[in-house]
């Protein structure tokens, strides 16, 4: 299982980002230490028609369980 996990984590799929053709909103926490916010900017550069929202003071746990109000506000504001 560990070997499979490492393959998934180390697999670089960034070359596929250029194939995304629909408008995309990237929502990221500026305190994310697992996947740094610099990655959000790289993704934003590679996906045409993308918009980035960086939420201050939030780490990697920006999800529906930890910060549902912040996440839902960001989604609704960009729908």
C-alpha cells in the first residue's frame, strides 16, 4: 500500500492542466504547508480561464468539514 501511495503522490500530472478547457476556480489556503500556495499560482498559470482565490489564515484543511462557511462563501461568490 505504501508503494502505491508514493507513486500517486510523486506522479507529476501538471502537464495535463493545459487540457482543462472550462472556467475553473482554484481555492487555496495561504497557510497550506502540505501543498504550498505557490502550487496554486502555477496551476492558475497553466489553466486558461482560471481564477485563483487565496484565503488568508487557512491551511491545508480548507474543506467542507473544517471551514464550511469560508469554502461555501468562496464558491458562491464565484458561481
